[in-house]
């Protein structure tokens, strides 16, 4: 039996699909890039407020609980990822902004921020900044810590609004 939320998700996906023109001799651009610029209206956080072992979950109203459950279990298929180890806060934010913009046609991405083992008081500045940044980004619908075998509390899966 298919429940209403699955039907709605399927319908919202299918409604925006266009049939391929098999007779067209034009080169198709396989990746439709958004014409807009990467998100730049974010603020920085210079004091950590999240521990490296803290599990993160954040989602906007209206998101299906099934999607969040799949994210927490890692059942979202292959995702592009970015590793922020060694980055400064400003570099990390710019890189994540560019990364999200480049992958705006993807539904899920992964951000590896680390656990902050070398940080003071067990608080992770990079993890704190990533969470702070993702809460500000207009195309982020949800994010949560990855399952243990996919980075655990040192990484997050992010659910994006897609541009395609």
C-alpha cells in the first residue's frame, strides 16, 4: 500500500520532468547550472558551541519524516561530498557555498567537518560554523549527522531544494 506522502513526493518529482526530444541534434547540457550566484549572505561564528560528539538534526517545517529517517540511516544513495579538514572558517563557508551552488541539481550532499578533537574544551568550531551556515542557507531543507560508518558526528547529510 502506498501512502499519501509517497504519492505526493512522486507526483511533485514527475510533474517537472520533460520528455527527451530524440530527434534533436543539439547538444544537451547534462548539468543545468543555476544562473544565480552562490549564497553569500551568511555570517560567521567564531566561538564553538557544539561538541564533536553531539548528534545534529535540523529540518524545516513540512519536510517528510521519512526523508529525515532515510538521511539518518544513510539510505539516500550516492552523494557528492566536501571535506573541510584544514580549512579556515572563512574558506570553509565560501567552499560550502560554491559546493552547494555547483550541486544545486542534487537532492543530497555530504559535508565532512570533523569532530574537532584538537579544539578547546571538546567544542568543535568547524562543526559549529557548518551548522550555523546551513541554518542560514535558503536552499537547505534539512541536515543531520551521518550514520557512524559514513562519518558519524564528524559529517552531515544535507537535503537541498533542487533547481532542476
